[in-house]
């Protein structure tokens, strides 16, 4: 059913400026989640490949890269953005083949924003300073910034190129060398990115990549010669990485799971609410860490919200990622599809009612398609309200008072983001400050400015990314004191 101009690629590691297979020849199949066809093979790296990649990255730190003038490095980073846009069509098609997401979304979000990450940090790096203090006539203290060293970048499958570049761009801008470990489920765009970096003028060994499963990520996390790990993925994987990294006391940046609330007060503009809630619930098949999967609606607006939200949800077209009319594509893999479908069974057992969906999408012989699903009638203890499903599934719960909904909103181990809807500015300021989340959007969702802190609290993450926050993570400061 799919026609693409781009052919899927076989994925090999990228070490010291060259594509290489695993030494033992091990590889696994990459499957298209919309058709279940095999797209190609992926080299499966182990400890040996991780060692080689780390060694190349360590060597490159001392080479040309380590001494490169700021402006030259910035130009190379900008060039990576240019080359991503030059190859936009190819990258977008590879991303949709790998993930099952609609092609229009790959174009609009994944690839454009990936290029933008390099543009942003190419500019930002030329403005970054440090601090200096004069201590009376005794001394001057000033801090100098240097790279952390070799950084491991471990990523998930939901926004593969976008999230990899969100880490690689600031890592390079701050002068580090890197070993990327893309998700085993979506290896193709990172593989092309390595080539793009080389073409942009990044010296060999500065950007490396090892493909593989969790064991490959674990080898990177525990490696003696890796100075920092930036990880995006599941909370339980974060725990494993923290344990593996503990003996070598690596610097860690974690962007983890979420179960984000949308809180809708009756005085909000319901047209805006519906339009945005459709996106925050079902865009990218609900496979965005920031999706609002717990929706709380003030009781006086509850019936009207449900009626209009369900009506719009039923209009969403589930289908071929390469059909421009598709709103919701395929879930990323069979394993993930089984997980999402199992939560639909759990919702039934817990006494929930499906207002829409609640089952695999009909009309597909192959592929992992699930209907956009709205569940009502579940209490705050229900697993579907508490656990991250990471699919096109949301719960809707009515509330009566601010106090009551705040308690429910914060009654979770997660704390990534929230979306608050009200036209009362006093309530907006009062309420937003009490939500236990790293990011709160008021009357909007997923509106980003790359200078702002991005990340979660509680078990949704450690640290923040974005602007100065990324730079702080990817740098070390040395304070120098000059006695006068
Ligand atoms: P995952 O944790 O299963 O895998 C992420 C990466 O970690 C993969 O590359 C995987 O191979 C690797 N990995 C697995 N086990 C490892 C181990 N023991 N040591 C080192 N690396 C290991 O996550 P996923 O299923 O790919 O992605 C979905 C999750 O990502 C969701 O929980 C979602 O909320 C989260 N996510 C968070 C953000 C954010 O910004 N907070 C953004 C996107 C996705």
C-alpha cells in the first residue's frame, strides 16, 4: 500500500568516521509497523563496538575538534542543520517507515525541528559566557567552561531524529564528542545523521553511533571512559542506567515517562480546548511524552466537552502513514501495540466505558493500528489513569473544585508536563504554580521556545534541557582565582 521515493536502508554502526558492521556479524531485522514488512537489517552492537566507539570519541577530543575555533565549530553545526533540510524528504520518509507516524507529521515536526536544534545551538554557543567576581582588592574569580568529554546519547523511538538532535546539537556546541545509541526500533534516521555530520565537516571520531538493544545502552552507561549519559526513555530504564552509571559517577540527564494531566475549567474557550485536546491526545498516535493522557473537566462543562471531543475524535482517520489524509498512523511495534491493547482490556476490567475506540482499528490485515480511544467512568486508582500507556488512549474525569482536581493532578509519581485551561488569570497563576510538573502550558500545549527549561520532576526526569540548561549539562566549569 505504501509508495515512497526513498528506499529503506540497512543500518550499521558509525565509528571513527566509517560505517561498520559488528565484529561478530550479528544483526537483527527492522520491521515496518504499518505493513509488518522487513525494512532491512540493523547491526547489533555489543561491548566491543561500544568500546571502539568510546575510544574513537576519546581520541577525537584531543584532536582538531578540541582545538577548533568557536566560529568554525558553530558553522559546522549550522551546516548539519542545512544538510538535514536538504535531505528532508528522504529523512521524513525514513522516519515514517520506521515509526508508522504520518509523513506530514515527520516533515512538519521531526525533520524541521531536528534542523532547528542545530541552528539554535549554533547561534547559542556563540553567546554563552560564564561568571566572574571581584572580591574587593583581594582576588578576581572567574569560571572557564570546558566540555564534559565523551557523552553517551541514548534515545527512544517516538521522535527519533528530533530527540537525538536535541542532545547531539548542544553536546557538539559545547565541544564534546559523542556516542549515539538510537532505539533499536527506529534506527534509520540516526544512521543518515552520522553521514550528514561527516559531510558537514565534523572530524572523524567526534560523532559515533552504536546500534543495538538495551544491552548496548547498558554497556555505554557503565563504560569507564564515558563522562556523561543523556537519556530519554522509560522511567524503569532510567533506574537501570542510574545503577549502571553509579560506579563511575557519570553526569546524568534523564527525560523520562509521563502521565500528564489536562485540566479544563468551565470558563475556558471550549473551541480552543477541543482543537488542542485532539492534538494533545492523539498526535503521533499518542506516542509523545508530553501527551495529555489524563483529562480533568469541570463538571458544568463535562457533558458538552465529552460530546464535542468524541465527535472530533471519531473524525480522525487512522491509516497509512503515507496517505496525506491520515491523522493517526501505526503504533511503533508489535510489542508496543500489544501493550496498548492490553490496557484497553484493563480499562474494561476496571469498569471503564469507551466513548470512542477501545479496540484495534478495523480494515487492516497487517500493521499495528489502534482506534483513538476515550475512556470515562474510571476512578483515580484505575491503572489506566495512573500508568503511562503511551498510545492513543485518554481518560476523562469530571471535577467540582480546584482543591479536588489539584489533589488528583499531583497524585502521581510522574511530573513531566500539564496543560491548564481557564480564562481566569488569577486562577491560572494560582493553579499553575501548584502543579508538580516541569512544564505547565496555560491555554495551549507543546508550545516550545528552545531557550526555556525542558524536563520533568519526580520520576519524570533529572535535570533540564534547553538553552543554558543544556549547556550546563554538557560543560564543566573550572573556577580560577587570581590573587591581586
Ligand atoms: P526505553 O526506555 O525502553 O528505551 C529507550 C532507549 O534506552 C532505547 O535506545 C533502548 O535500547 C535503551 N535501553 C533499554 N534498556 C537499557 C538499559 N538497561 N541501559 C541503557 N539503555 C537501555 O523507552 P522507549 O520505549 O524507547 O520510549 C518510550 C518512553 O520514552 C516513554 O516512557 C516516554 O514517556 C519516554 N519519553 C520521554 C521523553 C521526555 O522528554 N521526557 C521524550 C520522549 C519519550
